[in-house]
């Protein structure tokens, strides 16, 4: 009974603002979706061989690690926080996995999937503990591991490139199921779980309630600290998964490079997708679309001979335009 | 106690706490200097001291601008990329001599800062996203202009004097470092600008109701931050003898760490320029001490340990600050 009433309270809290929010989210998602559709259409017409499975899979495999990290980031940002540590956590997972499967541990490959992700999940919890128990601002709390995390990965590997060839492990980055790259399926599965979580579960409503008004959420009985801990833990877990995918694709792990600037890419994807950085609202579909827009934009520019450096400038313009349009819609 | 204190008193207390926090960084710095001086030969040698200060001048400039931005409750993630862009611009115009070689990159930085400020102040966009986008744009511009490689400066025109000239035994970058902070302290201590900055960071709506020109002040702090990042880029080009389009990655976050260690609150409304100076010196000195410790040969920590130590240090300092602040209120 207690449980039911708690759900009701949180539900009410959410429902109070739910309708206008939903409409707004829909508008934003459609705006981003329209932009994505335009990009796809443009490429279909003007880019050679764009609508081939090869080129579609190239784009999807490239975007998969960013989407996976950005999904965790969406949850964090929905609580009004931010996670700068994800790129460094990817490097830690990427450094740990080869250390495990290149050693003589029994079931090395299985352990190489599980342990690195658990470790980065634990680091994510560490972020959460700093924020909930010690009152750190999220940006500072996660800045600690942003700085130290890459150092940990570099110390683990002595800063050296670790090349490897291990088909069983690399299935996560190179494997195909019915012709579809495995990490694309993994990305879609994680996307589905996160979207379902935000849309239908109590946990999802609690996340949004905290981001909307933390004090009110606390008064309404939301276990604020536990939810935040979970959110940062999830972000850490997902960063670990993304790190494993990246090293599997590269057939090597470079602690200096894995996940570099990925926190920025993920935050940009979330922002372009229409989740405001102030928290309280989240569109998981938007994040997927935002990441796809940024990926496809870069692909489009590169395939038309625009240098990567110029593509960065265009990306910046798109990010500003996206948040500007969202702001217009809010006011 | 806490519940009965009036807002005015809690602000006084918070101010007190922030002073203490600034002094905390100074105490830690003094202890580290003492440790180094007792443990290592040549730690206080003029060579080590001057090269340390000259190397940290660019981080100092960036952190100074960041202090003002953060005091308004904002943030500027673009500074590292702006410094890289400015270093490329400096190298390209270095053939026209020292004055142009300084003025143009600083102007470029200031203009970028104005764009950031306009989008934040009039566009009402979040500083984090605006300056994140500017980070990408400035990096892209730097790489495009430089053609993806470093750009050599003109060694004939006198531009490199910036990296080599000494005045009263101190290298030019150290003078720039010192003068910038002197001005920073004076501006923060004696002008209405700083009160406006702090008022906006404390409560923007109240500041607006009091008749402060919020937009103009915000524009000012982002332009200042951009200009100082531009100057840091000039120093980078002068010291390396080349414009470095790929340098400055992560400088913004190190600067934020220095500002926070110095006792400036990330939420705005409270800040200390002197504290930031101690923060910059403290973070720089950790590397310096680690190098000396490695030189003694007892331990041999790879450079990779530096970032772990730095992260751990940031953790401890903020932990202590939070404890202090909690005790104050």
C-alpha cells in the first residue's frame, strides 16, 4: 500500500506538468526528426551510394558508442546534473579489458566483458556519492574523474597502445547478427530500455521530478539520493560498454585516445535532441536523433570533400541553432 | 542557528567561508613550497622558479578570465580552443612585429568572447552549451586556418622577444602574468564592475531589478575571458615558436579546477581573484614537485600519474571546502 501511494504521489508530481511538457517534447522531437529526415533526403539524392547497407552501417556503427554514452548522459542531465567523466571511463574500460583477456585467466573473454563495465559503473557510483553525500556540484564531481580517470587508464597500460586480435571479444564491435552489426543492435536495445524506463517506470518519473524541482521531489517522497546514485552509476556502466565497443572496433586500446572528447559529443547530442541542460525534461528519442544528426552532418560534409576541421565549425553552428530553436519554443 | 540567520548574515558568513577557502589554497601552496624547498636542491633556484612561472602564465591568464565568468554564474569551455586559435593567428601575423602579434590574436579572442556573451546574454542560451559549441568552432577554425599543422612564427620580426626578453631578471610572460593579476585584483576590489558581476552571479533577477545592465556585464566577462585566452595563445606561440592548432585541449577544465580550488563558487556570486592565483600556482606546483620527486630517483612515477594526483587533489580540496562551508553556515 505504501508503495502504491508513493507511486501516486510521484505520478501526481509528474502529471501536474505532464501535458504541456509532452506537447513541447513532441514539438522538439519532431523538429529534430525533421532535420534528420532532411539530412537523409539530401544524402539520398546527392551522395553516391548513400542508401546502401554498407554506408548506413558505417554511420550507425560510428554513432553507436556516442549514442550509448549519450543515453546515460540524458538520464544524468534530466536530473539537472552532468557527467564529464564518461570519456575517461571509456578509456578505463578499454584499458582493463585487454589486460584481462590477454592474461591467462579462465573465461577471460567473459570476464573482460563484465569486469571493466562493473568497474566503470563503480566509478559512476563514486561520482554519485560525491554529489549526493558530499554536496559536490556535478560538474566538479565528474571533473575529478575526467582528469584522474584517463590517468588511471594510462597508468594501467603505461600509456602504450595495446594491439590484440581476439574474435570472441571483438564480437561486440565487429560481430554481425543476420548481417546487422552487433553494436548497432546493442545500441538499439539500450535505447529501447532507457526510453521505456523514462516513459513508463516510476524510476523514470523520479528522475524527471528531481530535475524539475529537487526540493519538491524530496518532499514528495522521492528517494533523491538513491535515484541520483543510480543515474550516475548507469552513466558509468554505459560508458564502460561504449569503451569496449571502441577498442573492439580498433583491434587495439589506446588509453590516450579512447573516449577523448566523447563527453562533449554526448552532451551535444543530448542538447541537439531537445533535452534541456537544466533538467526536468528528457527526450530519449531526441537524444538518438540528435546523435544521428551530428553524425550524418559530419558524414555529409566529409563525403562532399569538406575537411573535418570545417565540419567542426558547422557542427557548432547546428548545436547553437538547435538550442536556440528550443528556447524559442519554450518561451 | 542556520534557520534563524537572516539572508544578509548568511551572505556575510558565506563571504567569510569563501575568504577561508581562498586562504586554504594559499596554506596548501605554502606547505607545498616549504616541502619542496626542504626536500629538493634547486627547488627555489631562480631557474626553476622563473621557468615554472613562465610556463604557468598562460594557464593563469585563462583562469583569471574564467574566474570572472564563473562569478556571474556562467562558464566558458571555449578558452582552450580559443588559445589554440589565437596562437595560430599570432604566428601568422608575427611577421608584422610584436604589437600586431599581440593585438590581433587578443582581438580575435575578444570577438569570440563577445559572440559567446551575446548568445548567453541576449540569446538567453545556456553558457555551457554556447561555449561548448564555440570550443568546437574555434578548434575547427584553428585547424582550418593552420592547415592541420603547426605554424612557425617569424623569428626576424621581434615577436619571439615575448618569449625570451627578461626585465629585472623576470621573463616577459611572468610580467604579463603578474600585471594581469594585479589588474584583476584591482578590478575585483575597487570597481563597480566587480560588484555587478557578483550581484548577477548571486541573483540575476534581483540584479536586473536593481537596474544593473545585466546583459552588458555578461558581455564584458565573456569578452574578457576571450581576450585573456587570446593572450594565452600569444604566449603559447611565443614560447613554442609556433602556432599550435591542436594545443589547449582540456585547458578549460584545468582552469575551472584552479578557479574552484581558489575558492570561487561555481554557482556564482562569490569569488576571489587572488584565490584563483593560488589555485593556478598550486596545480602547477604539483607537477613541478612530482618532477623533482622523480628526479630524486626514489620513486619513478610516469607522467600519467600527474593527472591522477591532480584529480585526487581536486577531490580533497573541494571536500575540505564543502566541509568548511558546511561548518560556516
